[in-house]
C-alpha cells in the first residue's frame, strides 16, 4: 500500500504562479522552503523578461526616466482670458481712484485756465462766425492758439470752468489707459497695473487731470505716440511714421512737449533693436524724427518749439526751490523708475514677462540698459532744464511728461520690490500708500497755493467802469469772471505789453508801452502779481512809484505762506 498522498489535477495557472505554488515532494521540509523561494524568484524574472519581450520585441533598451527642465517661473507666462479680465478690472479701479482724486480739487479758475478759456471762446467765435479776436491773451497760451484754446472755449461755453476741467479729466484718463497698454506690451499685465497705480496718484497727474491747460492734451498725445512706437516695434519699420503726427501735434498744442521728443525718438530704436539689426533699428528711429520735423514746418511752429524755454512766461525760482519741488513731487516715483532700470539691466527675466523658452528673442544687457535709460531719462532731464533756465513756474505740469515715460520702469521696480509669488506685498503697499499720501497732500496744496482770487475779483468788480483801461499781470481772471462789467479788450496783459502813443506823439511797444501808459495815467487800475517775470514786475513797480498817479488799494498774500502776492493800484 502506497503512502504517497493523492493530489487532484491542479488548474492551469501562469508559469510564475505555478512555480511558486508547486511543492517539492522529494525535498525534506526544512530545505523545501529555500529552494521554493529561489525557484519562485527565477520564475518571476522569467515572466518579466517574457513580458518585456512581448512589449519590446526588438529588445531595445529603454531610456532612463529624467525630470523635465523646470521653467523660469512657476506658472504659465502666456496671457489668458482670466488674467486679462482681472487686469481690466484693476485698471477700472485705478481710473476710479484717479478721477476721485482729481475731482475733489474744487477751486476758482487759475489765471492760466482763465486765459485759455477767454482766448478759446474768442478763437471759437472767430472760426464759427468770423468775429474778430480782441484779447491779447492769445500770446499767453504756451502753444498754438488754434488747437487747445478752441476746445477749452467750447467746454467753457457748455459747462464753465467745470466743463473745461472735465475735458482735461477725460484726457488724463485716456492717457492712463494708453499707458497701461504700452506697459503691458513691454512687460505684462502685472507690471502695467503696478505702473499706472503709481502714476495715477502723482501730484502732476492729479492736478493736470483737472486743470484747464494745454498740457493735459499734450500729455495724452505723447502717450499716444509712445504707444504707437511700442505697438509697431515688430512690424514694418515704416509703420513707426504713424507716431510722427501725434508727436508733432503734441508739440504744437504745448511747446513744453518738446521735452518728450528725444525720448520718443530713442524709444523707436530701443524697441526695435532686439528684433532687428542695428542699422534698420537706427533707421526706424530716424523716420519719426524727420516726420515730426516736417509736420512742424508749416506756420513756423518748428521754430517756436525749438526756441521755446520754460522761462517764457513763467516765474523764476532758485536752484533750491526747483530741487525741492522735484524731490517732493516726483522723487519717490523717479527712485522707483531708476531702481527698475538697474534691476532690469542686471537681469532680464524674473516674473514680469515671458520666460526665455517661450520667447525666441533674447535681449542683451546693452539693449536693456538703452530701454531703461530712454524711459527714465526724461524724468531727470526736465528738472535739469528748469535748473539751467532758473525757472520754477509750471514745473509741476512739465514733470508730467517725465513721469509718463518713466511709468513702465517704475512699475517694473515696484513689481520686483514685491517679488515673485507676491513674496513681499507689504513693501509694495507701503510704497504705494506713501505715493498716495504725497499726491493727495501736494495736489491740495497746489490748488491752495497763491493768493485768494475771490477777494481780488471782488475788489476789481467794485472799481471797474465801462470805459476804463486796465493793466494786469494776473492774466485771464478778470476777463473771464468780470464779463458782465467789462470786455476782454479793456484788459491789457502786462506780460505781453501794449502799443501806446504818448502825449508827445512817440510810439512805444511792449513793456515800454505799458510803463509809458502808467506814467501818463492812461490805465484806470493796475494789478501786479509777484510771480510774474521779475523784469516786468520791477519795471511796472518803478513806473507806479515814479508817476505818483496811483495808490495801493488792496494787497493779498498767499495763505500757505509762500512769496506770491497780488497788489491792486487805482488811479487817483
């Protein structure tokens, strides 16, 4: 009788499993486990080899797995609909803040605003009805009298001083929109939002955005020219000529826009250089320069722009006052722009625009230095010119050109201060709050700065007579507000002077005509302003003292403690 156990037939299973489960009957129990394990391992290896042979019949050795290259930034740098809509929402918020800051500045018209509105009304009437222009305030407008003044006159006819200021506010908001688009094309939405958020709260932006002066339109045209230059950077070089009409029109509207022309010309070179050889890039910069000059040739506008100086019609100032004003009104913003330029020159890619693997055009350090310097230089050039000419008047308006062009680099500086992944948002908030506080305080002081024009107008209204003749260094105010008791032609601008024939038959012109008329007692009233050109103010004061025919009836000093003063002299 056999002692071997009886086994039923086993089901068919895969070779490795069968090898693992098959017992070794002839091997003693202690040794059977080790041999079974060895046999199982061999069977499993054979099964894996068989599977590999099935998947890879050619027995090609598979490449080892490697970790893909990590991108320069940790999210997709390409623009997306969600990011664009968020940026547009933030743009709307910035525009709302800018409009609120400007519209809170409620005050009577400044003499420059009044002069523009009076001249504009007469220019508009002349264009529409052929009415002769009788005011001499045409020469008070620092630009072509046929461009901005008619717009200001039409707005004044529709809504008075509010209409003119709302027109300027519209220009300022459009400027911010163009500035956002320009910066987004140079970098990305984040830099653009940071840039316009800083630009919108500056004193120059807030004041000029609610100030009836040609600079509000000129800044918009400079922004348009810069946007066209950046937009056409990768297109046919001839398309950059589209920026020439905007540049020429800006210079004609306000001669001070000449500050921005060198930067606009070099911007055409800096934007094209990474995409073209140096020769074609230089040609692209030459085209708008030549086009702008040719467009300014008619009517002698080019000569007026070339010979214009900040000292024309503006108050003088010491070097200390000019430097102090520059630091107060744009120092922190300019520092941001300079920091952005240095950071951009050192390293192109961080998190503000596309990474190198997604952008086939890599820029050199020299190209980055050129772009940063071109955009930042105007913010330093304008104070330097005012220092050279010794003029502090209108500095707060002229700084707007430099701040406008420096905005992309200021946004870049603010973005890199915050860091990648919003690492240090508190630093960005701190800088922006500081800019906001400075802008609010300085813009409010700008409207409070100067004597009380309301009291001055009350005195003038009380002593104005229908057939009187008036000499004033405060151009525009009386002509605008006293239209019911006098006509614009009765008021003579002391800054422009007058033609006068004295009792001996001698003809006098300009400032000499004004002093001769004072000596003869031809004027009923004389109004002096200490912010007028020093030579004019000194000559008129000397004539008033020497003639003995006038007495001082009112004097108003600025409540903010500066040196500006209005004096009213009435004929005995």
